[in-house]
């Protein structure tokens, strides 16, 4: 029996993790995200007085032992202030109050704005002039505030595969368990198998929201953190919840919460099967272990997955894909692009996928296989998931997740033109930025797309964008839109230093992103010419001319209802797009900087933007509308 107890203890340590004491403290009270509302109070004096009173009430509540969530309000003189503050539950009372003081100092810079919020590692503070956000934090939210993932800038020191698995399973369990707790808070750990490390993670929702809102918020947070891997830490910020993981301890070993009572069927935590020991304990333990191992083994064998570090990549049979597309017939054709045709297919007993047939013959098969295996490990909510490949037929084939809405260009100037509202457009621009930021700096290998354009942006059922064809530029065929073998790209979207000199860096994608952002806002194709004025203008020409006059909001697509957007927000995104199209390339921001600028609620201020350079399909150079 003593041997069995040892086995059980070891298993529980592997599954649940035992946080080790450490002198390293990765908590900070540095604001992670800060937002000021876009509207001012009616009476700044009375509003400021009400705000101070609300802050004092919040602090008084947090001063009580065991109180980590506070609400307060002051409604005098018509300038109402409703506030909420929340601390992480691993903090002492003094630590909570210290974080609250820093948060108050942070929002003071918002002046008379009638709403603001600030996130720190240890706490959260928000105030508004309405109270509906108590129950639904996103119910009346300004469009400029979006969920944000902040990834560490270092990769894990542990073996990537086992570290990623430990983080994914722990965050998945926290995502499920947190909405089921009475206070919407979980802190837990997980041991990294085959590594000498522990993963620490928490999930926390605003306490007064519903279970459904908490669940949805944490689902978004989980997706944001999933895209951080294999970074050694990550934070997901939303007005309704906060999620964080780290390779380093940020709470004590006695502050974890047992996940097991809050996990249902299908959770990743297996330790819940080890609850008690009887005379039949050893048999049950072996039986449970087999029941966990066998379905996974059977599934991986049936799917033909590579069980190496490159999980997710699968080699498909050419005959199977040929059968699934009815010999690549016209009735299954859903799109065409520079790489070739795309067909809808059903594989693996009912999974709907897109099969892309590449017009590159059978050359570079081994190189193609290696690269697609690598790309199959890139997982982000704004990147098309590559499910597999096929190299045993006359063409190279890719198997991708299927996007029912099709490509973005169809909604801008194609048959679905005018169907996108402003929120959808701003979400699309922000999603493209996040996807590129992941390719450039958050994946363990830097990937430069080289052909970002509206037809390479696909939309899911919620009109969230996914970047397609990343990592495959070297296989680009030469045709009328790809003018030379020096580069793989499309004129109009291509940065001048790449088109003219073949100089390739991530700044090439950033230039293309700026062009696409202008297309999304205007509903115009970058290569179309506007003859309405005294001279012909391409889209980038026109955007620059309007910006110089301070009238760049006029670039907005006329099909969008003016009541749907704030002019300042539109102008800000146009300015970011123009920053991305500057030359030389060193003037352009990184995609991570673009994400942060778009996440911030404030305007860009007096940032200097230089004249952009545009090269049309005939290789004519246009500089700043000249």
C-alpha cells in the first residue's frame, strides 16, 4: 500500500503541479493596458468630485480583510460615476491597496473623460458614467477597446512540446473551472512533464457578471494565450476577465485551488480519477491510466499524425483527396488564387476542409513537406490552420481549415460589397495586425508572408479575419501579377524596397498591411484610380492628400453608416496605415507596435508621418501623391 501511495502522490504532482517557493517575484504594478473614454463629462468639476468620492468608497471596501472586489457610485449633480475595482486573490490586503493606488494614479491622466479602465498584473480598475457594465462589461463598450494578449519576449527554457502541452492543458482546465466557482477565480499549477519546471496560471472574471459572460470572456482569453506559446509567459486582458500563465511563480504554493470539483467531462485534468484508495485501488489506477492513454494512441494512429515535435501535421493520400473533391471537379471549386485552385472537401469522416492545389508541379517536394510541417504548428485565431499536405500525386496539395465566408476582397469590391459595418471592418484590421504580429515575433521562427493582400484574408462566420498562404511565398508561381522571380508579391501591395531591390524583411508585410487597412476603410482596391479630382489618384495617393488636409475621415466607404463610427477612431487607424507605408522601411512601426497603438484608446498625437511610396502594377513610383 505504501508503494501505491507513492505512485499516487507522484502522479498528482505531475498532473496538478506543486508550486515551489521562490524568491523571484514576477508581479508588477506597472499598467499593462490603459484606456481613456472618448467623451468628456458635462461638468468636469462635479464629475471630478464624484470620481474622487467613488475611488474613496472603493478603497474603503478593499481595506476590509478578504475583500477583493468592490463597486461604488456617486450620482450628485448629474455627472454620475460608477466604479469597479478588483484585485487578484493571491494578494495580501496591503498589496491589493498598493495596486489600487497605482491604478488610480494611472487613470488620473484621463482628465475629465467620463470613462476609463486600467489593467495591472495585480488588479483592475474601471469607471463609467453608466452602470450597465456591472452585469455586462462589454455591453456598451467603445469600439477601440478590444481583447488583448500580451506575450513574453522570451521562449520557454523547457522542451517546447511538453511545455506547450502543460500550458494548454492547464489553461483549458482553468477556462472550464473558473466560471463554475462562486467568485469566478482560479489559481493553479501544472508540472512540465520531462522538465524541471512548473507552470503557474490564474483565471479571474469580474464577479458580478453572469456565468455565460465569464465563460465567453475566458474562451477569448484562452485563444489569446494559446497564440503566445512557446513564450515563457503570457497575459490575456479583457474588460470582463483576466488570464495569465508563467514559467515563473507569481503566487505562493499554498494559494492554489483544487480544480477537480469544477471540471466536468472532457477536461484535460486527469488527476480527478484519483480520489480514494481501497483494496482495489491499484487495479483502478491501472485501468484509469489505460483508459486515458489508449484513446489518444488510437486517435493518433487513425489520423496518421506525426508523433514527433511537429504535432498537427498530417500527410494525406492523393487518392483520398481526389475522391473527396470528385476529381477536383468544378462543382467543388470555391476559389482561385495565385497559387492555384481551392476546393471544398469532406475528410476524416465528416470534417469540412479546403484543399488547395498548387501549380508548382512536383518540384521541391521534400522542402515543401518540411515547410508545411513547420507551418502546421502555427496556431493563432487570425491565421488559417494548415491541417496537412499531400506530395504523392502530380500536384502538391494543402489541406486547410474551411472559411465559409470566403475572402475579404469580395466584401470590399466584389459581389458582397457593402455588407461590412464599421465594427466588422475595425475588427478585421485589428485581427490582421495580431496575426502578422504573431508571425513576425511570437512564433519561435520568424515568418514573413510576402504577399499580404485582401484576397489572402479569409473570414470566418463571425467575420473574424484569418491570414492565408503564409509561409508558402517561395512556391509562388510567376504570372501577370507577380512580375519577376526576384520577389513573390503583388504590385500595389508590395513595399518599394522589395519590388525594386529585392530587399526582404518583416517591414514588407507591414507596408502591405497598411495598404489593406486603407482598402478595408475605403472599400476601394489599391490599384483602382480615382479620376474625380484634377489628377488621377491611387488609393494611397488619395489617403495622403486627405491626411495633409486633416480630412482623412473622408476616405471612409460611403456604404458605412456614419452613426456607426467615431471619426477620431477612423482617422487614427488611417494614420496608423500611413505610418506603415512610409519609406524608408525603418520608419515603419513593428506589427506589435501597431497592435498596441490600435488597442490604445488615445489618439496618436503629433507623430510625424512621412510621405508614403506606392508602386503600381506598371512599376510607376508615386511618392506622397506626387
